[in-house]
């Protein structure tokens, strides 16, 4: 695979016509317009998974992904830590229509989240490199007969044993 098909490389500082002698920067820019074939393939795969999720065969269907669709509200603006509103609202509706019950994300290095209709988006803080007041920790997700429960636990508060029922 030729990387130049998918990435744009520069070996000089941004906004500079001449490389400096030190502090060289490498910038990589990736947009789906540069990989339409891969984007279409991924969209097709996701649509197939969502169709299966909607089939009624499963009690709970949840999604795990890195970048959150939103941090606090589906209507929020563009931010480094969320997905652009146009794509966000389209995809949240797709997930909702497929009976997805919850989406668990990270990326924000803080705890956050909210709801799109009754679809919960849960943003979990990091194990390290906290950017807010949350302590390093992890989230436990428990699937019950009718509900999905989750709890964030700071490492310093973690019990020796966790009962998963």
C-alpha cells in the first residue's frame, strides 16, 4: 500500500516555505475524501452491523469507540474532542434506529457524556494524563436483564474484588 495515497506529508514547519535547521515538524493530514474507497467499505460494514443489531436477536447492543460523538450534548459545536455536528447527528440517529443502547468512548481524558434521545453516550476518563479533575481509573459496565449500568472507579478507590452480576 502506498501511504502517499492516504496521507499528506510535509517535512518543514507549517506556514514556512523553507525548512529550518532544527525543530523540523512532520504533519499528517487524513480526510475521508482521500480514502473514499475505504470510507465506503467501512460505512457498508457498519450498516450491516447495525442491521444485525436491529434484528431483535440481542437484548443489549452497545458500541465502544475512541472519539466521542459529543461531550455533553448532541447539539454542541465543533471541538477537538468530539465529532463534527453534521456527521454526529446523522450517525446518532442511525445508532438510535438500530436500537443501540449505549456508546462508550474515551479521547477526552475526563468523564463526560449525555443522551441522544434515550441513547446514552458515556465518555470515560483516561488511565493516565488527566486533563481535568477526574482521577485515573476505569469504568465497569454491567449488563442486566433490562438495563445497562456503569460506574467509573478511580484506581485509588478500587476494591480488591469486583462482583460482575
